[in-house]
C-alpha cells in the first residue's frame, strides 16, 4: 500500500507507468517483458490513480 500512496502523489510518473506497461500481442507486459499483463507495476499505478481521484488523504 505504501507504493500506491507514493505513486498517488506523483501523477506524471503514474501516467508514465500506465503508458509504458501495456500488453503485447502475447498478453505479456511490454515493459516488463516476461510478466503477464496486467503486471504488478501497472496494477499499483491503477490503484494509485483510484486513490488520487477519490480525494482520499494521502498520508504516508
């Protein structure tokens, strides 16, 4: 949860992660290569976005 909170405070980085960690034609993450998509980093970024858009308090 700590990574989600940290990434929620960094919208530019969060967007970059979501842009770069996309599925390839075989269902793997393009950036991670061997990880199935959605990879862990992509899921963290999505959860951070949800946390940020809900306007929840982002205390460490």
